[in-house]
């Protein structure tokens, strides 16, 4: 596994790849290194950094990266639903639960959302409370607010 750091408007992000796929994006304060990881760039990390630059400068609305997010079948189902939320729009946990045909699974959707290993790229920041409130986010509420402002939601 390879990793590199990326300076973003949200602080220093740590991008991690494995076998040509993005497996993790960590916010400052969450950076961890496991055995076998090396700080070195590779083609997919370079592509990821380029697309993040474009996103933060307002020139990219969707990511085109190979992602290998590790999680349960339910988590992966939720993460796929998150990827279908258009740029500049939000959905509630209830909306996502209905979208995946599990209308009573709002709490489970929230838990899966919180375990998203590649936030920003898989846009969990676009999920808000049913009442419109900004709810938890791995990078913190201010980071979520920054992303939603960038996308013109707030």
C-alpha cells in the first residue's frame, strides 16, 4: 500500500492506495500508518490528487477514480447510493434508506455513512438530517460546511 499527503482547504489529507485503487482518505488528526504502507506516490494517487485539486477549485463535480472501500455488504450498498447524490444536492438518511429499499434502516445508514473510508470522493458530506441540520462528519462539521458551501448547497 502507498500513501501521500495532500494539502487541501480542509487541512492535510492522507490518500492511501492499494493495487491501483484508492482505499482511504483521512483527515488531519486521523492519519495512521499500518505495516506495509509506504509514503510514495503512484499513478492512482497522482490522479486522485489532481481530481481533488480540480474539485476544490470548482472545476470538477464528480470523481472518476477506482475505489476499493472495504466494508460490509450493507456499507458498500450505502456507499454506492452516496455516489449517486448529485453535486450541489443533499439527501437525508431517510432518503438513502428508501433509495436502497430499506426504509426503516435510517440509523444503519447513518452508521454506514460514518464508516465511509473515502469521504469527499464518496460524498457522505451530502447527507444531512431530515430537518436540514448538518450532522456528524469524519472531518468535523466545519469541513462538512465548507464542502457544502463549495458545492453551492449553503
